[in-house]
C-alpha cells in the first residue's frame, strides 16, 4: 500500500474492449502529468491491449505503464461490436480491481466505460458500475455523484425510466439521500460539512403549485426535516438554474431528482472534465462522464480528457483520505 512518500496507486479498468475505453486509457497514461500524481496500473487483457495499442499507434503509452493481465479475451475484439465476450471481459476486470484493492495492491479505482447491454449478454444483471461495485463490496447505501469543478451533484435515482424516477421522489427517499450525502461528502471535500441545495422536479420548482405538487408534498417537507436535524440544506430550487449556481460555487452539493436532470447539466457545463464518483463505497472509485462511444471506437479520435480527470481525482481523493 501507499506510504506518505509514495504516489497513490490507481487501478484503471479498461472498460468494454470494443469501445473507446482501451484507447482513452492508453492515451491518458501516456500523458506524463498523470505519472506525476499517481502510479497508474491497467487492469485488463494484456494481449488485447497490445493489439489495440499497435492498431492505434499507442505502443509507447502501453510500454510506459504496468498491466495486471486478466487474460480474459481469447482473440482481438472487433471495435464497435459489443458481445458476450466483451461484456465478460469488462466485468471480470471490475471484479479483479476490487480484489486488488482488498489485497492492498491498489489505493483506488478509476474506470473506463462499460456497455450495460454487453454485461447483460454475459449474464450480469447489474445496470452499471455503481450497482456492480456496491454488490462486490456488500455496500447497502450508495449513490452516484458527479464532480465538475465546483459543481458536485448527487442523484436520487439512476438507471430507471423517467416515469419510475418521478415515483421515487418521496419524503423518505430524499431525507435518506440528504443525510447520506451530508455524512459521506465531507471526506471528499476536506472534512467540512457541505452546504446542500435540492433541485425541484417540475419546471420552476412548480411555481407555487402551478406545475405540479411534488415540491410541496415531498421535497419541501424532506428539506425541513433535514434542517431540523442540523443539516445545511435548502430548496427546492428551480432545476433550470440550480446547477449553474452550484457550478459557480454557491453550494457544495446539488441533489438532483433524476438521472438526466443531473447529467444534462453536468455534461453541458463541463463535458470532458467532469468525473463520476460513487459515494458510500469502502474504496475510492471514479469514472469518466461518458459512455463506450462504439461509433468512434478504433478510429483514434476519442478524447481522453475525462479519463485523465478521473485518474487525477482518484489520486487527489487518496491523498486527502
């Protein structure tokens, strides 16, 4: 494990091998500034990484980094084609990362994007990284969040339909999430108690009941209950402005009521530099703010900015923990 005089060791899973994951990982670790903040260790199939590196002209990047070989592919994959094999490879890399962390061989995990459909083809039922890692670490309380400069957002629900997501906006679910965020975020922001804002679910936070009643029935009562328990939380605020206010530093955290409410704002304000962070896990896990991009896989045009941001944030969080 890391000592005070050594760099954090960041395990980097390469994602679905048919997507842009291997490309952005290789490009990221080829940036010398990454090796100045951590010791990156790739977790994936070495032969496939060698093939990808050769195909994309990234052999120098691969030569400069350690690889913990999973040998979970029997042949080079076809870029842009998700299969049972690519899903199994991505999944076993994630499983290996958790075991490496448990064994003290890495300090944190940064993950490249995976395909939920490929995971399903391989027989895995987890809808994404967040739920997969929670299962592997026996974590019962967890939440998806995004860090985008001064904007930090935590999601009330993730991979469910919009109709189902609205039904999940309840007093109990909001109180649980706000309390969870108030407890877990300080470790990631220097130890201070966070100033939390809650987004409304309806246009203009319902404009006093003109456009819905979820704010009055569920969101406002949840905020009042949390404030009575000493949490610095306010709202509900109009969702079309609250994320910009958070981006400008007015709040430490914004609670979003559903997935796209958060991700549209995050990606519009800071695409390529925002980072997905799972709250509540016993290990530090960061990830990119985008998907597998099968349409451009293998074309050597993928932007590695978010991968580098995820690695750097993982290293920063290790140092501050």
